[in-house]
């Protein structure tokens, strides 16, 4: 299967890039108008329904108390994870490391794998992100100052897209699992703690996310993050696209809040690259 990096990346961002059309707000109107969670604490609706079921069904008192306790414990565990993430977010400034990007297409039973290095930084001006693909092709992707740039060395071409009008929503999407605050996470997603898993020797909280915004949800019906709560960093992410398709990204050799290369967010091109700017 021929893999189109630009198509894949824009599919990744498509839900976000289309959110703010027709609204002056930097955030999606539908997202801003989303109904709040049934619980102000951000409790998972399924757990709340379980709690209501316990209260409304006549059963053995001990069984009902056990179910209610289990639901409360799960909610409490999630709140503890979110509190840890917020503590980590307070000190978070940057992240760098290596990534392995897997894109699975079920209809052809094909797994396309790409590897590289990445840099991520939060500043007073917003978020900056850079991905250097080293295998199988030499490509670069940089998001900075409201502009998304993709450089393909094979054809010596830069594809440049102005996303300033969607900058806030796009930054929130790109920074998912990288030093974000629980307040922002709960604003945009229904969040459930699905358990704990060991990733590369680190104990991670497995968070299941379902987007509140319909357009995002139509692109990714579920997102799973494996978070190291203490650092507020995602070691692995999985985006489910429906029809059995998904993308899985694994991050390794992570360094938080370290000094980044001075040219981390600059394209490194061959001489005289061609620049194209797709129409919105």
C-alpha cells in the first residue's frame, strides 16, 4: 500500500481544521456549546449510570454497596490521575524523543511503519511541534506560529498551510498527552480510566477518550492515551478511525524540560525547494 504522509497528517488534523468554520470563536462553536458532564468532577457517564442503577434496582444490599463502591473508586482513581497530571503540567515546558508511527488499514490488512525523532515545546505564544521522519522516507513536519509545514526531501517540496484561524483548537489536538491540563482534557473529551499498564518500565494510566465534538468523533471514534501521570507525558497513543483502522504511536527515550536544539523548529531542506500552498 502506497502511504501518503500528507494525506495521513491532514486526516489527523482534519477534524480540528474544520471545527471553527463559521464562528469567530477560536474554539469550535459546537465544542464551546457542549453540555457539561453529568458530574462537575468529570466523572465517567458510564460509571454514573452504574451508580444510578444501583440506587434504583432492588437487589441484595451488599451487592449494591459493592457496585457503588467500585464506581466511586474508579472515579476517585481517575481524579487522582488527573491531579497528578496537573501537577506535572505546571512544570512542563518541552519534550523530545523518538517515535514509531504505525498506521493500520484493515481492508488490506496492511501496517505501515514510520520512525523518527520529535520535539515539542510550550511557550507564552502557544505550542510548537516538529517531527523528523527518518524511516522509511526523509520527511519533516513542523507546526509553528499558526503554520503547518511538511517537507518531502525526495521531491524537494514544502507543503505549507496557514491554520491560524484554527490555531487554538489545533494546538489542543497536537498537544494531547503532552503537558496538558485536566481542565482542557475534560472540556473536550469524555474521559475514563481503563486501568494501568507497564510501558517501557513505566507505570502508565490508560485513559480512554471520546470526543464531545461530533466532527472529531466522526474522524476518531475513540482515542487511548497511556500517560505517565507524574510527568504528564504520553508514552503511547492510539487513535481508532472506525472500520478496524487505527494509528498507534509509541514514544521512547523521552526527555522533559531539557534544552532543545536551536534549529529544532526549522525545516532543513535541500537548496531551492519548491513551496506549494493548498487552497483551504
